[in-house]
């Protein structure tokens, strides 16, 4: 089925549309709203984005409307979202929303304020890690939680990369507060014995709507600031290692997934959803310890020096990493499949669905097979495939 979809977000700290992603890049919440809207439109759905857009117009099939113009919804699907600024959805109480499926899109550890979960059919969360957190915040109804990984823009990635990776190039992507100091510290350790190592830095305080601040520089640090997402992907496909040492409990990690798809070998802290996304030694590496501890930096540097002496093993990890992320097209198909299942159940009552297969490994609930893998219809737990 195709659906009429309204996506509403009242965040006003950054003005954006899809062209903003190409000009300077933005954070994960904005990226997710825009990318899923355009991916759903490509699948034939009618999508309206009520956001802080610079201009009200149609872009590639998606209707951009300023969030102040939102007066209520009678679409098939209504999606509420907030990921920056005050992270507040209290304004929703002013509007009448009569739709067949009402969804709250939760983007990470900080959940929207002034909104009740029981007003929504589903809570779309971006990892099992966030699912576990949300499940303990308010009373959650059985079947209300739905885990949906974020996607990557597949068209940005080269189909065949013939250019040899520069294993002496490291990259840090994201807000400087997340772990730039740790990445620079790892670089300094590596440069003590090999001056060829450099660190490319992509990101800025502006990603969170903050004033621009000076990025700490030093020997081998190359600051690129905020760049468009297409350019970012093009650049990181030639970089050897992505450094993601941090304390922030990442709800998913778009930058990590883009690095993996680009062929960068990811080194990340064991925080948030990273242990869920990264299988140590298979598609990346998890570094234990505090991201501000010098021993953690030494551990990461030792691992990099050891890995570059095993090129065949690096090829194995890189190949697995590149095949790990899913595309936004797959995410759109997953959401539409979930809605199809929801509406069929609403019509048929408790009749069994043909997509149901197997039992959840956590709660023994029924598993729903969708485009991205298996979803428990009771507790919401997600797995890409059966585990044998």
C-alpha cells in the first residue's frame, strides 16, 4: 500500500531541508527526518515535512511546510519528532490528529518532553539499546516499541573502490564534544613513532545549533569543519581508521555506520549502541576503558599499529563492515511493511499474519519479518536475521 504521511517537528534551532545536508551537514536527528521522508517519497508515498524549513516548496516529491503551519493531521500516518533545541512536543496537545497510525520517533537518550507515550500507536526507536531505556521510562504497552536502525545514502558510495586506503589517515566525525580530544591524543601517540599519521576532522559545534568555536589544532590535525554529506562520504572512502572514543551513550551512530560502509575501520568505545552495531574483530573494534584515560588512547594506538601489519585481515574486517549498514531505501520498505501489517491486523483483529515467523529470543513473542530483518511484535526487540 501507499500512504499519506505527515512528519511534524517543531525544533527551531536550525533551519533546514534536504539541500542543507548537501551544503554543510547536520546532526543525526535532522538527517533521519529528511532522509526517511525522501526515501518514503521514492517508494510512492505522499509525504509532507512540517519542519523549520527555509522555504515552503516541493523538493523531489516531498512537500516542505513550516511547522507553524501545522494545524492537525488527517493523513494515514502521523509521525512526531524532536531531537534538538528544547526537545519539546507539548504543542501537539493543541491539535486534532485523526490518523490510522500515530508514531513517536525517538532519536536517542534525550526523549521529547511534554508528550505522553500512550497517545501513540508506536514508538520508533533507533536501536535495541534505546528500546531498553525507553521501556523503563513510562508504561509501555505490548507491541508499542519498534526498533528501526537508521540508514545510509547508498548512492553516495562508490560501487568499486580501486584506490588503495591510506592506513596512516585517521578520521573524527561529529560534534567536537563527543571525543575529538581522544582522537587527537591517539594521533599524538602514533606520530611519536611515525610522522605519516594524520587526523581528518569533520564536524563543528554548529551541528547542535551552537555558536562556532575554534577546533584545537596541532601537528597532523586537518580541520575540514562542516561539509556536505556527499563530500564527506567521498573523502572518508580513502581513510583507514575512524576514531570514535567517547562517553556519550550513542543511540545509534550514523557517523559510525557511514564510516563502516565507506570501508573505514571503526574503533569505538563500548558505550550506547556501539556494542550492538559493532562486532569486535568482525566489522570493527571496541576499545574498553574511559575515553579520557591515556591508557585507552594507548590501547587504540597499539591496535592500529598492529592492524596495519595484517593487510589480509584488514580486508576481511573492511568487507564485513561495508556490508553491515542498511540503506534508507531498506528503512522505508521496513516502515511501510510495518504499517501494512498494522492496518491488516486492525481490520482482521487477532487473525495471524503471514509475515509472522518464529519466536523472540528475549520474550518468546512472535517475530515479524520485514525488509531489514526480524522484529518482535511484543517487546520490540530487533535482530537482522535468525541466530543459529
